[in-house]
C-alpha cells in the first residue's frame, strides 16, 4: 500500500475524521463571529482566526504526539485483529495526517486575511503553522515517554492541557514569544521559530525509516 493511501486511511479513522470535522466547524464559527459587518471598512478577523488555528494545531500535535510517545513499540492501527505497525510508521502516518489538516484549514486563514492588511509578512503564518504542528508533536512524544506506563492515559488527560496552558502562561508572564502558539503567527518571532525547529527535530527522528535489520530503532 502506498504512503498516500495509508495517510488517507489514517485520516478516515474515527478519531481524526471527527477532529477534522470539528476543526473545520470551529474555523467556520470563528470567521463568522469575527467577520466585519456591512459598515466596517477593515476586516480584523485574521487577528482572531490565525492565533486560534495555530493554537488548535499545537494542541492536536501535543495530544497525538503524547499518545504515540506513551504507546509500546508496535501499535495496532485499526483495532483488534489488525496487523500491528512498527511504531515509527504509525507515528509517521499520524504526523502526515495532521499536516493534511494544516492544509485543509489554511484556506480559512487566507479568507480571514483578506482585507485585514496585517503587518506580519504573508510567508510567516504559512511557515509557522506546519512548524507549530510538528514542533508540538515532538514535544508530545517526549511527554508521552515521560508518563509511559499503566496510568499513562489518565496522566495524559491532565498533563497535555496543563503543559500547553503552562507554556502559554510562561510566555505571557515574561512578555516573550518562544512557545506560545497563540502569539506565534501574529508577528515574526525568531525565538519561536528556533524553538519549533528544535522540537521538530524530535518528530523527524521519530518518523525516520529505521535501518534494515535494526527493528529496535523504531521503538
């Protein structure tokens, strides 16, 4: 089966299919609520839609990365009775499927940007979104490894939102933009870019194809 077909199959599974539907619904509501009325001359909806989209991508990356990080070396992708996949392949499929969500939601941000005339260069939000998803996915993998064990499911329900909230609060408290996904797309922030690149390396190492004859590399 081709990689494209595998990613499409991953997107069609119940968890991600529901996430896509919910994400798109949130974007529609966000644009509708923030879209200017007939008398407004300036469209400021982008300043709400872009941070919301980037924050949701960060949360998805962190949550799914943590889920994979807490799981054993071989995972059952489709339920009982299915052939288990090597962990590196399972992680890779989820990460690529999440990147598809980045592409699917990008038109909403572009629509919100029409008439907004933000000072932020157009390339910056487009660069930040996939890096945020990939970076927080890598952070989630590290978090999952930290809480791996019989109670990892319960611990992740607490630690994932707590970690994301803590990172956002830390940036706000010190007036920085290093790991705050809400502020990330609003202005060019080299420190945020550097942090996401470093965390993305964790993801890229996790999804690499293990060398032949070295199955332990995907553990």
